[in-house]
């Protein structure tokens, strides 16, 4: 049997990099995927310096079709196969949807949705053989309407719905599926999104990438369906049950516009 590995996408910064360190510290051999191969090599060197197995680095643009085939080919050459798939790669854009680039918004759908589905389904047989699982990174945005980040919020709602349903399908095969839904995390995400507005509320909701990664790892290993780090963020996920969605969308739009 090929050696089991944990695949982590978007591992060049932020939550993805923190997840790579957590998985490595718990003894998992890693495959790190992102476009910025130089950063991945630096992270691989850091992990190897801590007497962990040196991760395999794949510099791939996951917005392009055929991601799972390219990953599978690279693993076959090195006699590795997935035990865990961590779909962390993704980005957001802030602004009015009608004014933002449609091409960029569709690229967001490709990465946040299409690639996540592709990698979630491509290795199920391998995950079952190794009694592993899938960790899909969504957001508390998955629970809310999000004017001025409309496509991003919708993409995360898809991730949550897809992952919850896939979990039910794969449970008989002993494959865990966990959705990680963090609130605000100080990373490069805000800059990439075009300057996501900050509010006083953020300091009550924010968690570090390291806190989020550890919560996600523990939740996956415990077989939890959904992990929302921080009690303040968990309160946010209950708002749609208490507030009419039209009112919630209006208030979210006002907050984002400010």
C-alpha cells in the first residue's frame, strides 16, 4: 500500500500554512499545494527542520481545470496516496457584484466551489482505505447573506451544504467530512479581497490562524460535522434562525457598505 498523506491546498499562507504545521506536528506526511511554490518550499524546509517528513510541494494553479488529475499523477510517481484532503484554497472579493470583474468572480467560483468538489470526490476510495477524511474550509459567511461580498458568501454556503451532505454519504465508508467555519482571521485574505472593511465587532470575533487550524484538525479527528472556532462566532451562526433573512441581508449590506 502506498504511503498515506494529507493534501493541503492553499498552504502558502494564513490558515493553510497553519494547518500544514498542525498536521505535521501530529505526524502526518504532507502534500502542499498552492501557486506560490517558493513559499511552499520554505514551509517544507521549516517542517523538515523539525524532524518531520519533508512535504511534497506542488506549485499548481487550482483555478485551472484538471486539478485532481495533476495531483493524482504527482502522487503516483512518488508512491503516495491521500488519507486526508484539506480544501483550504480560496479567496474573496469585496465590492458591488455588478461593478467587480465578472472574470474574477467566476474564477472565485472555480476555486472556492469547483476545485473543492473535484478534490473532495477524486480520492474517496483512497480515503476509505486509510480511514481518513476531508476538511473543507468554509466560513461563518456560509450561514449569512453577504451583500458586497455576494459571490464569496454564496460560495461558502455551497461548501457547507455540500460538505454536510457528503458527510452523510461517506459515513458508511468510515470517511470523515468536517466543515471548518472560522470568523475573521488576520491573514492575507483581506488584502486579496480588495480591503475588506474592518469593524469594532471584528476584535470580538477574530481568531488567529493557529487557533483556527488546531480547532479544525481536532474537529476532523473527532469526526465533527461543523467546527466554528470561538463562542462569539458560534452566536453569529444562529442569527439566520432568529432574524428574517431579508432583514439580515439589509443589515449585512449596511455594515459592509460602511
